[in-house]
């Protein structure tokens, strides 16, 4: 088969519109008021979003999850209420070692420093400049840009749905990467890794969503789902470095408060007149 025919696809099932799922012979069947509308090979299903009052067969959902797909359940306003992901693999030695050290009193400061730097990094990547004065102001400005010239309520609904999908995606990735024990250990310290990663990734996601929703103001929920699916590569490009940076910060031997800045280079000192 060509790469196009083997490509992974998202599946959006809107219960209010009469859609439901069933498991066929190696396929996922999408039905509309009990009539078969489409068959999709199970190997091609990347994710499924089930919205409101739908009762797909448990067998179909479990088969999808076993094959690596993630299933999200949404309410009528687009908020993700639950997700199904595959069982978490056994954490590797690096994760177990880090979890054992989470109770260290310095961990909270290191974690907060990681969060601040990640938010600043994502914001600066958008504007190609230094640190942004206020992340909250940036987020609000991007939302205002997205809804300019669009129906405010519909745009907010669409963004709420995307944030729900992003949160569920982050939560699923942490499980699939064997990091659930780290999430639990941090939560004991009143630190929410899922929420904070979601906020970090939401900055570039909103930056891409704003022009898209202005160009497609009357898009359908399925088109919105397809847009999010197209962002998976970008989300992964943000997720993986953020996790690597988190491990680096939490493994530091000294707290962020005792960080010593590097000495200025010789070139910089010469420019300032500090060296002959």
C-alpha cells in the first residue's frame, strides 16, 4: 500500500448527530443511525474522540487501545472528560531513580524554575526575541487575535475543545512513556506535571490555531479534530525536549537558588574594557 493509504487518521464520533462505532473484521465501523457509513482499518486509527451520548462497543475501544490508539470522551462543550490509553510500561531506571528523589526539599524550586524557563522558551520561539514580560498577557493576546472577526462563543468553544485534546494527549503520552509514577510523585509535592505540560504546549498550539480558525471560521468538529491531529508532530517536538529539560533540572546537584552564572567570555570583557 502507498504511504497515503497507510497513514494514521483521527476518528471523530458525534453522538448528537447520530454517529456510533462498532468493531468489524479488522476494521472500525462508523455507523450513522445504525447504517454503515465507513470502514477504517484498525491499524490506521491514531485516535478517537467520542462526543456526548455515544455508546460504542467496549470491545471496539479496547481493541483500538491495544493497538496503540488513544480514545478521548468529550462532553457537549468540547471538554475531555476521560481518556483510554494502553497500560503503562514498566518505568526505566532513570525514572525510578528520579521518583525516589522527589521528596528532596530542593525539588520544588527546581521544578518551578523548569516550568518558568519552558514557558518563556515557547513564548520567545513565537516572537523570535528574548524573554516575554508576561506569559498570561501573551496567552490573552493570542486568544484575542484568534477570535477577532469570528464568533466569540464558537471560537472559545473550539479552543476549549483543543485544550481538552491537548491535555488528554499530554496525559496519554506520559503514560505511554512510562512516566505515570513521576506524575504521581510530583503531585504529592503539589506539582501538576500534566497541567503544566499542557500549558507549555498550548502556547505553540494556540499560535497555530489562531490563523487557522480565522481562515476557517465555520469549520466542523471533524475538521477541528483533523487540525489537532496534524499538530501531533509539533506537539511531540515540544513535549520531548520539555521532558528532557525536566530530568536535567530535577537531577541538578544544587538548587536553582544557588545557581552561579558563568563568567563572561574574554571577548565580552575586552568589549567592556575589562581586559587589555
